[in-house]
């Protein structure tokens, strides 16, 4: 298991896995007052969390399903990537997709963060690439069922 250094400047405890098999940890809104979001309004919510992530690992910010279904809140730029060389505060871009105003409370769990290994590649310039059965078919090209 990899170790990730965490600097917690929030008013809350450090993130932790909710269950034995959870793949992500919840991040909380480190705000002093409730934030009210109008329909289609977006806001950057601070977490008070700073990370030192080992090289070869990224953190991904993803929406919480409970907030999506109950409040219509989701995270833009999903999944948001936190690179291993970023040392700033983790901020979460939240948008209200519901038809009603929604309130984010101090300490509310606003997203989940999942860690993942990644590979770097070297690009090789060529004049052609191999063709496949799918070819250049894009969105929906393999069917909808």
C-alpha cells in the first residue's frame, strides 16, 4: 500500500475509507458558512487538504452518488486529476444541476477521491496507423443496446 503525505488545514479529520472495500475517500467542504447554489451555478469549494502524492500515482476527484440523486449536485471536470507534483489546496468544482437552490453545509462530503497508477508514453510520429474494424467510428458507433 502506497503512502500519501497529507497536510490537513481543514476543520475536519483527515479523509478515511468508509468501509473495508471502499475505493475512494470522501472530501469535505472546508467552509465557515453554508454556500447556496442556484440552478446551474458552480462554485469552487475548498477542502483544506494538501497532498504529496508519489510519482506514478494520481488522485481523481469524482462525484458522490448520494449528492447527485438527492440534491442534483455533481463535480465538474470529472474525473478531476491531481498530479503528483501539485502541492496546492485541493478545490472541488461543484455545480447544481437541479431546478432548486441547493445548500452546501460546512463539513459536508462533496466528492470522493480515488488514487490510481498511470503510465507515461513516448509518442512516435508516423505517416499511418493500423486500421481496426471500428475504424473512425465515434460516439454511438458500436450501438446503443
